[in-house]
C-alpha cells in the first residue's frame, strides 16, 4: 500500500486574541497530524501555544459534529441528534412564526467574534435577518467600549494605534495594564517590546499583578488599586502642570479645552487639588512614585503610554481612557514616532487603514435592518449620540426578563446566538440563566457544546477556521493572512455561509448564491493584494511600509489640511457634546469618579476583596479551555496575596469559596506575591460548571460580576467586591 502523502497547508490562526499568526498545518489522509508555525523570512509571524495546539481543538471530544435538538428541560443538557433538514426546517419555521406573530423586533441576534474572519463571521446571518424583516440589535464591545467612547469623543475616531515596530522609536514605554506576553494583542508585540528594550527603552508596568510582561520587560512595577487609574493619571497631570513640563505649544495648536481640565486638576473647579498625595490615598501608589513617573513621562521624548483596556473595563472606565489621552496630548506624544496617542493599546483588525473593509463591520449593501426604525423611538432615552440604538449587551438579561432596557423596549421571543459563549462571558450568570428561560426559542451555532449551547433548543454545528477558506488581518503590523482550508468539515459541520444559504432557501430569500471563492475574490479585489492565487498559496501578503505607521501623523504634520474628525477639528480635552449631557458621571473633561463596589463602599465590610478578571494565556476567552495540552500548563486558580490568604487560613492549592450576593464559585487558590493585597484575580473564560446547589466549580468570574453598564457603555468586569474563604469540601458544603 502506498504511504499517504503529507501535505503542509499554510494558514492563519483566527482566534480572537489579536494574533493572526502563521500556522503550517500538516495533513495526512485528510487528518491534521501536527501544527507548526512560521519558518519563513523575518519577521516571522510565529504562533503561541494556543495556535500550535489547535489540532486538539478540531478533534476535541466535545466538538459538535451533528445538529442537535433539546429533549430535556432547557439548560439541562439533554440533546438528541437530528438531521440538518429537521434542524433548519425548525429554525426557519420558528423565525417565521415569531416574526409574523410578534414582529421582527422580537428576534434578538446575539453575536460575538470567535474565529474572526472576513466571510465566515457574523455578517451572513445579519444579512439574512435584514432581508427577513430585521431584528433587535445589541451594542457595546465588552473588550473596550470605554476606550471606543473616549477615543471617539476626544479624537473623533477610535483608530489610534501605531504599528508595533514603532515601539523601537520609544525611549520610555509605559505598560499601563498591558500584558502582551500573555494576551498577544497583535502578532510579535512581545518581540518588538524585547527589541525596544535592547534599544535602551525604559519600561514601566502599572498593574495590580506582577504579570509575565512586567517580569520580562519592566524596569519597574507599580501596583495600583483596581479602578483608580484615572486618579493616578490626573495626579500625574497635576505634577506636570505645576512643574511646567507640559507642551503648551502642542496644546495650543492641536487641542481644545486644556484650561478647563487644568481648572479641575488644580482644584479651581471643585476646591480639591488633585495632587499626588490626593491620589496616593485613592490608588495606593506612593505620591513620590506618581510624581516621579509624571516627570519621567513628560521629559523623556518620545514616550509611549500604552493604555491597556482592562482599566477601561471598570465602572466609569471611560474616564481612565480620557485621562490617558489627555496626558499624551499634554506631553506632545500624539502623532509622533515613538509616541502613542494612548487611545487603547489594542484595536483588533480595524486598526490600520486597510483597503479591504474589516469583515466584522456590517455593510450597507448587505441590507438595512428595518427594526432600527422601530427602536429609534427608544433612542431618545439613551444618554449620548455615541450610544447607538438597541440593547446594551449588559442589559440583555433585563430585556429578556422585563421587555425593557435602557434604549430598547421589546419582548424577545427568539434568540439567535452565534460566535459567543454568551452565558459564560457576560456578567451575572445566575441572572442570565433566568433570562434564558424566557424566549420561546433559542438557536445556537457553535463548534463545541458550551455552557451557552446547553441552553439552546436547536444547536447547529459549525466549522473551525481549519475547515474553510477565509482572510484575516494583521494587528500591529499591516498584512493579510490567508485562512486556507486544511481539512473537510468535521462530522456534518457547516460553515456560516452554508447555514445562511440553506436558511435563505427555506425562507424564500435571495442574495446568497455567491460561493466562498467568489466572495473571497471580491474581498481581495478591493484590497492591496495583487494576486489572489499567489496570496492563497503563500499564505501571507505583507504591506511594506517605508516607516512604522503612526496614527494622527498627518493631523500633526499638516493640521491645516488634516483636522481631527471632531466637531472642533482638534483633540477635544473638553467636549461640548459631553457638556451638553449635563451628566456628572460623564463629564466634559477627564475626571476621576470613584467606582461602585470600591474599597470605600460600605459593602466592603462584608466583601472586602476587589476582584479582577484577567485574560488567560492558555485560552482565548472560553475557546480552547477544554484542551488537555493547554490545561496541563496552568490550572485555573484564584490569585490571592499571601497576606490575604494567611488572614483567612488559606494555603496554596487549597479549595476556596469566592462569593458575594450574586453567586458563589469554588476553586483552587494560588497564593502568591504576584498580586497586591486586597485584590484577587479570577481569570476570565473558564467554563461555568454549576453543581447541584448552583455553585460554580469551573472558576467563572461572571458568577459574581455585576451587570451594570457605565454611562459611556464600558463593561465593569474589573469592578466588584467578593469575599474568599476556605472551602471544606463536599461534607461541609452540604451544610451551607
Ligand atoms: N469576567 C470577565 N468576562 C469577560 C471578560 C473579562 O475581562 N472578564 N472579557 C470580555 C471580552 S474582552 C470579550 S471579547 C468577551 C468574549 O466573549 P465571547 O466572544 O462570548 O467568548 P469566546 O469564548 O471567544 O466565545 C466564542 C464562541 O464562539 C465559538 N466559535 C468560534 N469560532 C466560531 C465560528 O466560526 N462560528 C461560530 N458559530 N462559533 C464560533 C467558540 O467555540 C466559542 O464558544 O468576553 C468578555 N467576558
Ligand atoms: N491569551 C489570550 N489573549 C487574549 C485574550 C484571551 O482571552 N487570551 N483575549 C483577547 C481579547 S478579546 C481582549 S479584549 C484582550 C484583553 O486584553 P487586556 O484587557 O489587556 O487583558 P487583561 O488580562 O484582562 O488585562 C491586562 C492587565 O490589566 C490588569 N488590570 C485589571 N484591572 C486593572 C485596573 O483596574 N487597573 C490596572 N492598572 N490594571 C488592571 C490585569 O491584572 C492584567 O494584567 O486580550 C486579547 N488577547
Ligand atoms: Mo475582548
């Protein structure tokens, strides 16, 4: 017998971490045998542990292979295999029934990103539902809505990033809550940071945790109380103003409203001078350290304040981002090589002005959503023009339970869920579980039997990026990555394109005739890529830049011809639009606003520890959590400082209860000096595994997190109080 030939297919990892790294997939007899990464010319686009382990994801035992229908109670996890015909007929029938009985606004299409690519993403179902009569839409980006809000208000756009190679031009790099050695956020980010160090840049990390990035790159680690970053930045502004270190000519030329900000900082507005001593009490950072960093940032040119997005995921997180941008402008670091506009240090695939339109954004030619008009009436209730119509993601449970949420009023009867492990990833799981009992019908399109899929009435199995052709974008360096199909779909899995097409046929909707190949060729035709076939064969098309890409370079070099896209044409340190809101919690200049559930909240007597929920290096959110290779690397555990653990009689590896009024989790503790006292970290993305009492054994922080949105839409995942106690195992648990 002839030995089967092994083929090596170049493709691009499409997991949702900002890394779009080269994978070389070995395939023998239609089966993936191993996955390697880039061994081509420099700079290689090398994958991390998750990309290299993807084979186990494709063949995971809990991979969905067939359509399923619920046979037990909703959420009970009892399913039966059915045919595609039965599954799609049922979904089509339910869609028609709900639209005709209650109207299309009773359909909520809930999506996330998952394997984010150009064709096989959320657009296909959006298009289908638009043609079908529309649907109620959600809004709010869990990752960085606070950053989007602040950048839009201050710069008039959310695109504020440099290419990562520009870090080599920086003399000082501040990793403000940024840990790219774990979270990637752009292929090769860590590699550029390493080179910047070799070039002599000083690196300072500000984080409640001593992260891997702090350990590897930083000269100094400054721990800070979560949710107080705005206070530290504003006190830095105080020192800079008092010592006259700000770049007044930059401020005069390119910004509006600095004087108003200054009035607030100096206490002219409210009688409180925002001195480093003031901030020390709030942030836990010594006043001298704040003043030193301020001087260093203002006098080391150029300096990159890399504003992480995690402090933006706190209550009033918008203010932190506004304050960071204000400091970048005060020091003249906007639009220059080696600087940083301090918008947010990760933007995803839309960061560079690629000619190809970013796939996730819905396109007008694909259809208008007729429900927009219906919900438009509710828009009047919403506080700012940066808040679009629809339901904020955090308020989906309210809408399902009561038919009402800020900006949206409608009874949801049908939920169409894809590319999100919604139940697992959004706050207050116990409330979400109740809410998921309300709709008459839930369909989930998934790759794995996730905690969310367990709540479906019909589950449709879909392909991974190894089983389809697509295109991806470089984040941090401009390139296109070909996603090349390595194997045929596992089991009976179908791609989004096929699912949308087959539903369209059943619903009598046209416009889904184009093949994957035709659609991809169309995308490439509107891009910089000269040759489709060569691109697919090579796997990567790099856009060669004469110099690193710098956001706002044109606005700074030639302001007369290139105004900022704000109402004033300048960087708006004071925003008239926000002033018009007259909302003290969403003020016109950056302000420090104390979060709810802070250390000073009376609730802290009962629940004294602040919970943060970092992103784990061994999984992308909930994706790949179930892979033994990766699970072996680092267990899901609660990070707790030695002092807090000792005070509670907790030893390393002990099982602990983490709880508040919203719920309870039992998981192992990791006792460490790598997190500051008073703060615990439960990394997000662990799969929710409730026991019989409804206590989660998976280590999922969203059991205890709070479902309240910030005024500008920020998701407060890193704001919340808990208590931690030793868990005494099954016997005593039964007594509680
Ligand atoms: N406590 C806490 N919670 C958080 C965060 C936090 O910091 N703390 N972070 C938040 C952030 S930043 C984000 S972005 C969200 C992410 O939240 P989600 O987007 O819900 O998380 P994922 O685990 O990426 O879920 C994607 C799901 O889509 C599936 N999938 C992957 N590819 C495809 C595909 O091609 N088609 C279909 N149909 N499904 C696919 C995967 O199997 C997975 O179950 O989580 C948020 N949740
Ligand atoms: N491996 C991996 N990579 C990922 C992801 C993943 O799940 N896994 N998710 C991707 C996605 S969608 C996103 S949005 C990004 C998320 O990227 P980030 O938001 O940057 O990631 P986090 O780990 O949540 O937070 C970064 C750091 O902020 C710190 N931090 C938390 N709260 C505060 C605070 O209030 N103040 C300060 N100063 N620091 C704080 C945490 O300790 C952590 O070290 O990562 C992307 N990349
Ligand atoms: Mo995210």
